[in-house]
């Protein structure tokens, strides 16, 4: 996976300080790195390092009790036996999930043709809409083209001199301001994203299209009889383009999950085989009991060896945790689909009526 500062930076901007949002203050830099920015292998390594340090600290604070605990060879072997069985089971589960994902790709020629045609037809709709002559092949560039079209149409709507009144003008100004702000944030992030990275698939997820679609529909319904034909056409065009943006964002998010699952499976399989061999060695070493009875700063060779071995044995679980953390966070922070607004900081007309 690509480890860049741009990964989900725009998504974090959207999620400010509410319960569903991530605070971007300096005290949350570690949290941001673990959840978003960090390379998943490095995050897993960081988790393992924290476990190893914690075990050593425990051994330093309670050296006698900890040494006696580790001296119980049968109990320690039981722990490593459990970790060995768990690692094998974990690999089997992940491989099974990956196999299910692969099986969805093993379809007939007709199904494959339909899927490709659907994607091409969607790009053709963007082109027929006059947004661009030929839609970009890069996900990031495609998102940028659609966002610029929404921004341009919102500006055109604001410039139209209609007779719908001051309240209508206020609603349009709110919509145009929100579109401009969101678009500039996403386009700024996209300018830093390297082509071909997973960043391209995620940078558009922070765009608040749900509220904008709701606001557009509300303006069109509330002021329908006072709108000119040109104003109505522009609003409908904004709604249609927002709908297309939502569709392609969900599709890009699906592609992201497929790539994450592929990377998780590859990394887990690469890590698990050496770990299984290592745990087997640990069990044999414990059974021999050949550890010198010396101590340095309160630590014996047995204490350091068991702490290190236990940390290494947790590597497959750390890898799984690092990947699931980011995927689950993306899912939790981007649940909006369609005109439904789940952001507590966003006010709708119905909120004011309560």
C-alpha cells in the first residue's frame, strides 16, 4: 500500500470534531497515522513494538512474579499452542474470504461484458452531459472533472437574476458557498495524490454531496413556481451531476476495498508461514528448558525470549488489525448514500422545525 501524506487527508478534513469525526489537532497525529496515513505494515510493526515494550515493562515492575509466571513451562506452551492454532485458523478464514471475492470475478463472458458496458455507459453519460469531451481514465482526474462541473453550475446559478426573492437568494448562496468550499478542498488534495495510488479512490469520499443534493431538491421544490426555466434547468443539472458523483464514489470505494483485501491476503500469507515455523521452534526451545540462570537489570534470558517470541507470534493479528482499522474507519466515516444526511453538524430545514 502507498504510504503518503495525502491518503485520506481530505476525508479527515470533513470529519472535524463531532462524535463521528476525527480532530486534526496535534495531539491526534498518532491517531491519524494509525487510522489513515500509515503504511499498514508499519502500523502493524508499531503495534508489535508497543506489545514488546509493554511486556518488558511488566517484567521490570514485577520481576519475581513475572519470572515465576514464565517458568511455568506447561502454561507458556499452552499459550503458544493456542497462538499457533489461531494463526492457522486466521489464515484459513482470510483465504476463504479472498476466495469468495475471487469467485465473484469468475463470471461468464456475458456478465463481464455487461459490467464493462455499464462502466463505459456511465462515462458516456458524463460526456453526453457536456461535462467533458472524453472522460478521464484516472479515478482522481474523473472525480476532479465532475467536481469542477458542479462548481461551475453552482456559480452559474448564483449569477442568474431571477425573481424568487431574497430568501431564495440566501439558499442559493449557501449552496454555492458549500459547493465551492468542498470542491476546493478535494481538488487541493487531488493535486498532491500520485497517479495510480489508492489515494485516488478515496480523496472524493469527503465531498458532502448528501447535504448539497438535499439543498438542491429543497430549493427546486420550495421555489418551483417562482423559478425561471433557466434556473430550474441549472438546479436539475446540479442534482443530476451530484447523483453521478455519488455513484462513482461508491464504485471507487468498492475498488478500494478490493485492493485492501488483496493486500491484506498477500501480507498475511507472507507473514504467517514464517510465524508458524517460529512458534514451532519456540515450543521446542521451551521443552528443552536450556536457558541460563542469569539476570541483567532484572531481566533474565527467559523473560526476554518469551516476551520477544510472544510479540512475534502476534504478528498476523497485528497485520489484520492494521488493515481492518483503516477499512472500518473509512466505512464508519463515510456512511452517507443518496440524499440522507447523517452528519450531526449539518443543519437541514427539518431540524429547525423541531
